[in-house]
C-alpha cells in the first residue's frame, strides 16, 4: 500500500508528489488525461505568472534553473515588476520594496512568466526521478475513507493508500466524494481566453481595457485575447466555442467591429469564488484548485496552490512517518485557509470594480488615483506577489510566520542551499544553540556561523517550507518551538 495517493497530475499534484517523495514517502499520482500536452497548456493560452513566493519555493528545492530553461529564459533573468488590480496597471516605479520588512536580496527573480506545459514537464520529471509513480488515463470516480486507509475507485479498478490528496482541480471529484463543504459566491461573468487570427487586430487596444460592456485584454502574444463578459456566468461550457460566438462576444465587449478569421484554441472560465470549508477530512486532504477556485484575475490561483503543496508536503510526510507532533497536520487548514479566503475576497473586489456601470466606473476612477501613490502600489504588490505572506503562529516576533529572508552565511552558504532535501534548518548565527539543538539533528539541519546580514537575530528556526518558526536568542522559547514543529531524536 502506498503512503499517499494524489488524484490529479496538474502542477499542484506533481509538486506535492515531489515534496512527499523527497521526504521518503511512497507516492502514486492518478491523472485522468492520457497525455500531458493540450493546446490550452502551451503558449499563449497556457501562460502563467509565478509570483515571488512560488519562485522562491522552487529555488529552495533546487528546481529554479530547470523551470527557467523550460520557460525559455537565458542566464540572466530580469522581469520588471508588473501587475494590475482590476485591470488597472500598477506603476512599477511607484512600488517601494525597500519598505517590505525583513527583505534580503535573493538570486531568485520576483516573477517568472511560464506556461503550464513547461511547469508540468519539469515538476513531472522531478517527481518521477524521486520515485513517484505517475499513472495517466486514470479517471478517479469515487473515494472511500476508512480508519487506517482510503480506497480510491477509478471505474472498475481500486487503488488503496494510507492517505489521499485531491489535487484534481476546480471540479474536484475527491472533494465531492469525500463530502467536503464548498462554499462561496456564484459567477457574474464568463471569461474567454482565445488564440485567434484576425483581419484587423489593430482595432483592439493592447493591454487591459475596461469597457462599458466588461473587459478585454490583448496581450503581447499575437492573436492572444481575453474577455470578461458580464453575463452572469451563463455560457454553457458543454457548447462548442465557435468563431461566430467568440466574434459576437468580442465585438460587443470591445465596442469594435474586429473580424476573426480563425480560432486556434479557446477556453472559458468564470469568477465563481468558492472554498472548501476545511482542507482535511480524516485521511483525505485537498490542495490547489480542488480546495479553492476564483477568477484568474491577478494571476494568483496557481501560486496559492503551490503554497498549499509546500505547506502540506512536510506535515503529511512527518505524519506518515509517525514523526508529527500532535495537531501538526491540522495546521495545514489553519494556516492555508485564511490565506485563500483573503485572496477570494481580493478577487471578488476586483470583479466588483470591473463590472460595467456608472457605480463601478466611479470606483475605478478612485482606484486609479490611489494606485499612483507608493503606499497603495506597494501594498498591492506586497499582497499579490506573495511577499506579504504571514501565518499567525501565535508569536509577537514579527519575523515569525513569514517566508524566511534569503539569509547568507559569511562563508557563502545561502539558506536556499540548505533546504533542497526538505528538512528544517536552524541557523545559529551567534553559536548559542549548539548543545540545545543536538537532539533534533536527525530531523533538522543545524548550521552555525555568522551571517552576512543577520537582521539583528542571534538565531532563526526555518521550517521545511521556508517559513520562520522561531527567531531570537532565548533558549526556552527555542525549545518550545522545536517541540511544537518537530519531534526529537528519531533514529
Ligand atoms: C485563463 C487562465 C489564466 C490563469 N493565469 C494564472 C496565472 O497567471 N497565475 C496563476 O497563479 N494562476 C493562473 N490561473 C489559474 C491556474 O491555472 C490554476 O490555479 C492551476 O492550474 C491549478 O492547478 P491544480 O494543479 O490545482 O489544478 P489543475 O491545473 O486543474 O490540475 C488538475 C488535474 O487533475 C486532473 N483531474 C481532474 N479530475 C480528475 C479525476 N477525476 N481523476 C484523475 N485526475 C483528474 C486534471 O486532468 C488535471 O490534470 C489561470 C487560469 C486560467 C483559466
């Protein structure tokens, strides 16, 4: 029997599979699609922006170079900070990252533009190298939890594992079959992403365009157009996406008479915003779109899913190995649920601002003014880049619960060099924890030496997911933190 069965081999399922395998679990992934390639996964429809939190997570697992190569980047990657709020661009020059607390320069870029195809190929290869079995063409139809195992059905076949994680996307079968609540708001628009040929593309303005009928987006990629049509999410997804339909919607929303001559690929989505009420029911867990869906506005959903996987991986692995302190696995929901709930609200706020009509247009005007100020531009950047991530770990120390700064020791060792195998790290800059840390050496890497910049801390405890679990110099509180996150001396 495998330790963990992951349903869904999208980016979140594949990344989580690698996290678990790296930590010594036996893992199987069941993926419905027989092939990994699909038109909507490659450019331009498959374009996805990875924000700072995800990029740093990949960097810390030693995968960044592969992802950059697969995404077509050369050696020096510099992408200007670029983001929008409700289709209103944030001026990169107004963003002041110097204000962000506890920032140290990292070699990882703050943003990567990639494709689902490129990302899934790297994550799939990594997982396979780590020993994960990936079975394609297996559509899971049912889940039956028991006290010490879970049975997963795929047609007439049965698969059994000690734990199951549903990473099977927004229409998750696992979520429904295991009885998870999924609450939130209904859609207000149908979104279209299309790759088309046009007679007269110059009739569409580049970038985001808020119009009296909705919003359209023309990207730098020739023929790549997005539309938000505020039809209440009425488009029936079982219908074919014909050229005539796409042209009618595009003409109406853009207020032009642009002419489509061909459709290479097209897909639809909505702004339905729902979230599972818990991410764990016994031995069944959810991650990624299976746990939360909302509109792709602001490009956050994949990043949120990667954050789920990096948070869940080490906790589930410790539970599988019998090394988890009491309640560790439940901290997955406690930490990740509020983060997604906040994102859902940010997404709803953006939709509300984009709705056609004089009230929303008035709010758009106010936002345009505010967004020019460094305070607002920096705040939005902070939130949408993932840099502001902060879990409430019950500490007054403001670094605790944040993504660890990119500490570098005087000998050149970087924090990212210490995290690829997925263990936690004690960075003992002042050398005062050597003896007290000894019982945990099997579980947590101990490193001692002065830092290039210790930001005023004697020592920092970094969890396997790169989150600061404790910082300071006080031995009793260090021991308390170790007991909370790790069990000691497992041989
Ligand atoms: C137009 C658009 C643009 C976007 N842009 C961005 C962006 O720039 N940045 C960002 O962060 N996010 C973006 N997103 C969202 C992002 O694509 C998703 O959040 C992400 O793909 C979710 O990953 P996942 O692995 O959770 O789910 P998915 O990618 O949906 O993968 C789920 C997998 O499960 C499989 N599966 C489903 N049911 C079953 C079953 N019963 N049995 C077995 N397998 C099953 C599916 O075949 C699929 O491979 C965008 C979305 C859209 C629609």
